[in-house]
């Protein structure tokens, strides 16, 4: 996974080279940030083979390379023999072996990070939300999860040197809380053309768990066609909670959720996009809570959720418009470091000092807690 981690810039260069190559050579349209499946033609695969793969959600050579043979054998129209041939063909097209730690270090330094809109928040993330990775944002209602998503949907479109990744955004919305008017305000704050920013966000309401999963296939095909930087799923667990109820359905729920989260990881690996998903919390009566700083809430989804993302962020309400973001689980940052930020009309911003908070509250535009 490390080799595939967040190499958006490198991928973009690769994409440009591929575009030129395809335009000159085969004369086919290619717009993805990755290797188009059409490269398999040169290895003896037919249009029909490619169609079968695409229908099963394998829209790029990387997707085929990262999938296990067992999974590929489940694709309708692809025989066991063909899977072996596929595996052989993709070996030469996608790097999947060992790399030296020096190379990994270099690659990690190049990882594009998305700014949250608040310097302190970025700092606890080591610069921002990493592309090529999964970030879970959890917290209780109105803690700011959806507002963080709105801000990232804009900042991901900024130039790299301003904390963006110059890419489009796909937004899977299971709660119906996406608000274009919020995007407009945030775009204005960052000096971007609001109309263009809205145009670059592909939004879909998810109505059930199955639909939510299907939307990932659609998102993947869009990502082959154009340069995407971010996929948002807000919230990843809401539909699971309403569709699978009670202890009896827990194993099924976890199994399906695990598959969904794996698909998200595959997309992050494949397209180098940042994947940000939100999650709720439940009250816990865990007597060990005292050892977690008196935390009486925990994210839902158990171990499956806990291990799926590279970074877990816990958002908590603060005074007025202020919020606290806490690193819950990160491979490179210490746990339990936190940052204060504020939710304003212009999206996520630096913490509002007490005086300003009081004034905003008086004017009636603050949080009404
Ligand atoms: N235009 C705005 N200006 C200032 N603050 C706003 C604005 N819109 C929303 N907020 C703040 O954002 C809060 C809601 O945050 P958000 O919708 O991100 O919560 P959430 O964590 O996604 O909650 P839920 O679990 O219900 O989805 C509101 O309570 C309000 O304080
Ligand atoms: Mg929300």
C-alpha cells in the first residue's frame, strides 16, 4: 500500500503522459489519474473482457492489480484461466513489490495534503488530510463533521501550494445534509469561483446500504474520466444502523461494512484520492473509560471501523462556535493531541477567542447550545 500512497502529483504527471501516449498511439480518450483498462488490449484482452471488468467495478489496471485472484474469479464472464493471464499482465504495469525505505520516505514527503481551513487543525494532522488515505471523522451530532466535509470539498480544489490537490470531489450523502450554499460561501473565502467549485462536486444521495455501495462503482468510473482529489461519505454508518438492527444482525452488518470500507481503501490506493468519511458515537458504560481521559463516548462500528482508516479524528463541541479535534488513531501522529477550531459561515476556521465568541453569540449567529 505504501507504494500507492497518496501519489497524486506523481499520478497526475503519469496521467498526462498517458493521455499524450494514448492520444498519439491508440487515439483513445483517457482522462483518469491512473492506468486505463484499455492498456490491457495490448496483452490480448478483448473489449468484452474489459466490459465485464468495468461492470464489476474494476475500472482501472490498478484496481485489477490490487484485487486478489479470488475476487477477480467472481467477475461474470472472466474465467479462472483469464484471471491468471490478467494477473500476469498487470504485473508489468503496476509496481507492487518492495521499495527501499528511502524511496518511501521521498514518496511520503510528496504526499499532497488537504488543508482543513484551520492552521492548528492541519498541524495535528501533520499538514492536513492526506491523499491516498482513509480518514474517519467521528463525533456527536453538531460536532462539525459535515462542516469539515464542506470545507474540504472546497479546499481540495485549491492549488497544491495553497493546501489543495486541484481535483474534483465525489460526495456520497446518506443523511441529506449536503448544502451547496455552504460551498458557495467557503469558495468565496478561498477566492475560488463558486460556480466552478460547485460544478466540480459530484453529489449523490444514498438511500440504502446496497445503493451506497453501488455509488462507489459509479464514483470509480467518474474517477477514471477526470482528476478527483477527494471522496466524502457522510455518514458511512447511518444507513447500516437503520438497516441492520439488533444483535442478531450485527455479524451481517459488520461483514458488509467491512466490504464497503475495503472498497474505499481500494479507491484511495487506486486513484490517490483522500477518502473522508464520517461516523457517529454512542455512549459507553465502559469502566475503562477513565483511562481514556474520562471519554464516555465511542465511535460506532467496532474493530472493523477502528482498523479501516489510517487516521481517526474525534470532534467535540467547545464553547460557542468552537470545536475540538482530537487525533484518535494515527500511524504517524501521537494519539490524544488536539486542536481547537471554529465553525463559521465561511467553513472551518481558526479558533474564535472568547471575546469574539461572545460578540457573535450576542448577534445571534453563534451556536445556540
Ligand atoms: N452557516 C453557518 N455559520 C456558522 N455555523 C454554522 C453554519 N452552519 C452550520 N453551522 C454550525 O455547524 C453545526 C452543525 O455542524 P455539522 O452539521 O457539521 O454537525 P455534524 O457533526 O455533521 O452533526 P450530525 O451528527 O447531526 O450530522 C451547527 O450546530 C452550527 O453550529
Ligand atoms: Mg452531519
